[in-house]
C-alpha cells in the first residue's frame, strides 16, 4: 500500500492543521496516512490518519535529534510521499530528501519567510530558495503564494503547483432578513491577526455585533461587551451558518481556511488584502486595507445592501468544495498525469 506522511510543526488548532486534517479525511480509504508533529493537541485529536508520531524537538529551528527521528520514521514507514507544512517541518522534511528517496512536497500556507522574517527576511528567503532544490513540488494554496514563490523567493517555476485551498461543504446559512448584522471572526488571538482593528470598527457602528471564536496570548487585551462576545477556542467549530458576515482582519495570510469555511456556508466576506484573500471575493464581499475607517465603510455597505451580498455569496459557495480537488491532490502526491501548469479550482 502506498504511504504518505504529513509533517507539521505544531498540533495546535490553526489553518495548516485544518488542511492536514482535511487531507487525511479526503484520502482515508485510499492509502496509508501518517502524521508527524510535536505533541498531542487539536490535530492529534481531529484527524483520520493511520498513525501519529510525536517529535517534540521539531519545534526547534534545527535539532539533529529531530532530524534523525524524522528520518527514522520515514524509513520505517517506507514513505512514498512526504508533505510538509510550516517552516520547521519543511526544513526537516526536505533535508531528509538527501538521505531517503521520496516525493517531497512542501505546502506554502503563506510564506512566513516573507511576512514574518523581520531583519532576517533575506536570510530566510535564501534558505527557502536552497531548500527548493530538495523539493519535488512546492504546493501553493493561492495564486498570490505562487507569485511570491517565483518572483520573491525565485523558486523554479517548474516546481510550482497551485491547488487552491478548499473545504468540505458546510451547512448553508438560512436566508433571512436581518436587523442587526451579526459578524463572525475565527482565529488565534495573536500576531498576525488584527482583532483590535475589527473590534474598534464594530464599536463605532450601530446595529452590529461581533462574535470571536479563538484563543491566544492577546485574549487578555479584550473584554466582552454588549456587542462583542468572545467564545474562546471551539474545537472543530462549524456554526458559520448562524452568522450574517465573516470577517478576518490580519497582517498576513495564505488562503485562510476559516474564510473558506464561511464562504462554503454562503456567508459574505470582509477580508484583509493580504495573501490570497482577494481570490475569495467575487461580489460576495470586500477586500480591505487594515484601516479602521475603511473597515467601517465596508461593514456599513454590506449591512445596507445585505440581500445583494448574501445572494452573491450563496451563488458561489460550491466553488470551495474540497471533494472537487481530490484528483488534483492525488495526482500531485503520486506524480500521476502531472503537467507544468498550475492546477486551480
């Protein structure tokens, strides 16, 4: 039986972890699937894999112990394909390529070397370029990620494939007339998310409420008010259909899974103009600069013309169905019917 191993640095709830979870569900009947991550957590409790290995040292920027443990697992499992998500996982997985022959795929969920590199940005970009030589395929989750891979990191175009992030169909929002506009935002309360901007905007608009699902180090900065509620972390949250608008304000993203889930439920979207977010907007909402006044303007326009935005959102919800992408992923994992062109839903 063919064997695929997913390597991801942390098991905590997040977009990349949701992507791995959904892959294991999509292919649970097709081949053996194994996960390597740091410790028990959200992903270890929410997946459809055949086995999970824990390598605590994978959290380190580089650990020879982590490298040897991961290499040993790849050999033991006789891995055909290794799919790595996140920078640390990508480093270890691709170094293993030099010692164990396999199909090496690195998934870019937004290039952290570009957006979060800080003063060492040029160094991290150079490292990513070097690691691409040990990679069969760089899988980009959006066209924006692919553009950055080629034009900023200078990765060979032949290695780039785009399969846009998608999700399993969500329960669809009940169509109804709205009085108050109920906004939902889902994400970790930490950099690069900008809940501060969204909260400040909502506080200046009448007839609007905001519900935040998520937890993190910035939680202590915020308090519940009459129009803003914090529900904390909800594992496998799926109640998108209970809200009128989904908003994600952030300084960097790939193609956010929470926004895809909201779009699949037929919600209008208000997203920051970062990463591939613009690829989710087609008259079903707005892309916004991270500016309070502009966010207010967009919320007010959606509220005033809600039927139009809701109808448009419902009309395109099926674009984000992961089941449609199954063949594209299978071909990628096992080098079947590959072409040099990108694959986009």
